[in-house]
């Protein structure tokens, strides 16, 4: 009875739209029809996608973009947190400055970086010209790299803030004991800080991976998926399939593929987290037995 309100809300707000999308992926459906008027075609939408070169290219771009940005953001964010985990004057001001990129609307971020990458008047090409170096067509020859840089700039602060919060919540007794035992700063990071931070870092990485797979606005504003299909991630491909090509069934099938990938990633992260917890419990039990 106590769970009933939550279950009803989830059924209406979550499961019904999800089942609607899954059901639509098995039908030949366009915007001029209601779902009940469309024809059932089984798994044809799913099999058709794997013969679609544009879909395979979009999937490759999505995987490259998502894993590139998350790995680099984790390294930079955790590194900055470890560097700034100390009492410094103006630390509160520094934290506020760090989170400013996260507060900016994605459309504005896309426009800002698009102007900075402009082939003639952009900030980066002006710097290169001042140094006597040829201009670079950032959004042409290096479009995917340019989009990755913009995402790293915007979301590294997210990793930094969570990693710093995890660091400052670590038990000081363990760190002090390590210092007394003669552990160097690097040894404290590798053997104490990072293992204790692991649960927070795993959740943080999972959140960023999910978000990176679904990013749309920044890429849409900066490159519109071009040149060619070099920056067309799956979210953008889904939107185009539904709106421009008017293939709602295909778009739903793509969405289900994306959902499946994210579910697999979530289960892998959860499994790794559970394995780590079990391993820590066994180590503690072994230590108690030795005592």
C-alpha cells in the first residue's frame, strides 16, 4: 500500500511511454498515422538499421565521442580534485568559477564554441595567425575533436566537484595513519584515496556516460552533424529520422538500441561496484581472522 503511489507514478510517467516506444519500433509508422493505424512489420526496423551505413557510422561516432569525453573528463576532474584538496584562500570562489560552464545553456555553449572555431574571425585562428601558423578549419577537418573539446570544457567541472566532495569526506584517520607509516603522497593517492573514492567515481562516470550518449544541442548548434556524418551521434540521427525522414518506427528502434547500450553499461558498472564491495568485505574478514 505504501509503495502504490510511487508504482502508479512510475507506471504512468515511465513505463507507459517506454512501452509505447517499444511497441512503435515494431511498426511501419509515420507522423501522418496514429500508432494503431500503422502496419506491424516485426523486427524489420531493427534488422534494416544494421544494413544502413549511416546508422553504423552514427553508432561509431557516438561510441568514440562518449568514451573519449568521459575518460578525459575523469582524468582531468579527479586530477584537479586531488590537486586542490587542501586549504587554500579563495577556494569557495574557485569552486564557483569551476562550475560556471555547467550553468550555461547547451545552445549557448554550442554557439560560443562555434564562434571561437570560426575559420577567419575565430579566437583560435586569430591566435594561430598571431603566432605565424596557418589557420585551421576546426569544424571541417577536425570537427569531432572540436566537439569533444567543447564537451570537456563544459563537463569536467561536474567530475571535479563530485571528486572533491568525495575526497573531503574520506576518513582522515586512514590518511594520517598512512602518513605515520611513511606513505608518500603518490602511495596515499593510489592505495587509499582512489580506492575509497571508487563508489563515487563509478556513479559519476556512469552519469556522464549516460549523458554523453544522449548529448544533442551542442553538436546540433556547432556542426549539425557534419561535415558529412563525422559528428552525427545517435541522438541527432534519431531526431533526423523522425522529423526529416518521417520514419517514426525506425527512430523508435534506434532509441531502443541506445537504451539497450545504456542498460548494458549500467549493469556492468553496477556489477563492478558490487564486485569491489564483496572484495573489500573479504579483505576485512581476512584481516580480522589474522588478528
